[in-house]
C-alpha cells in the first residue's frame, strides 16, 4: 500500500505560537457557493493567497462544489491512471494537472470542497499538524450524522469501516508564502462511478464511499456545509465575522496580473 502525500510546500512555515484557551477567536471570512469550475476556483484561490500574504484580507474558507473533473497531484504516476485520452474517452470527464500534493482524484457534484486560505503560522506548528486538523474537522462533522470516521497511518484523509476501510474524504494541500491553498473534499452524495477508472489518491485497492451510501439516503448538502463550517471555525479557533456568497466574493477579489496566469492548472497529457 502506497502513501498518499497530501502536502506541497514552497517556502518554510514561520514559527508557530500556540494560543491560550482564553484568547478570543480570530475573525474569519466564510465564502459559500454552489458550483464553480476547477479552473475558476484555482484562480480564485491564487488571488486570495496573494491578498492574505499581503494582509489585505482575513483568513477565510471557500466552500463549494465542482462540475465533474479528474485532478492530478504532483505524486501521480502512470500506474494511477490510464492516461488522458483513454480516461476522457471512457468517462467524458476532463483531466487537469494541479500543484497540490497527492495523486489523482475525482471531483463532482455532491462532493463538498473546502479551500482554506490561512496564514498557517497563526494556527498550526506545521503542515502535518494542519492536515490533522482538517481531518479532525471532517471526523467531527461525520459524527453528527452518526458516522465514525478515522485516520489511517501514512494515508492522509478520512476513512470509515474497520477490516476493509473506505475513503470518504481526501486531503491535498499546498503552502506558499506561508499561506495555505487547496484543501479537502468530502463525499456527501456524489456519483462514485468515476473513481472506478483511476487508482484514487494513488492507493492500490482503495475503496471510496460517501455519506449517502453509508446512510442509505442522501443528506442535504447545505446542512453538511453548515456543520462543517461551524466545526472548522471551532477547530481552528476562528469566528465567522462575515459571510458572503461565492459570486459576490469573486466580484470583490482582484484578479492576478497577466504574468501570473501561466500558473493556472493545465489540461493533462500522458507522460
């Protein structure tokens, strides 16, 4: 069984100063929306990262869904997928390279995507502690629906089940300029069929499931989003002092200059 590295760091993370229990939560911005393309979401993340690195915006969490897409992380190997031509021919789903950690995965409607844009040194001792906090948020949220999520050693993300565990949430993050991008994907009520065409997260024999499969019915994704946002705020000691819709927020964020546009995700080609 292979490890699924969730991290991609570009610069050292500054020293972390642990908060005392009596400290007031930091103000944060919650941005919620429905469906946004992966390319547009990545462009928005990069703009937010630049704003946060320059202290022009608070720490924030973007919550959304994506239209169907396969994304390849930096540890994707040939054995994890059949190549773009075969994959798109069989599924009709586009494929994109990304700069996050981890291998190939699938995103689609019914999957709750979270992109935290945080100055990491204000919250965690480092990237590994950050991933564990994200796992905590998802595990706590699943418990509210009576589902027991857990970690697996050297396999980041959240799993359910004992003897033959299934993955219910994936995590792949990037840290640049001390600020986080990318994040987590929780399978709420999405079609799991596309996962059968890849090796999810590069993990051999990886089983994938969703809240809907485990519960026998689809939970309301808006309700899951609300509880996940609340649990995120509690675990990261944030207070959502402002909440805006995705479209409203996109209108407020300055786009990156043209010279930065070449850092957008690229359509995959077989190595």
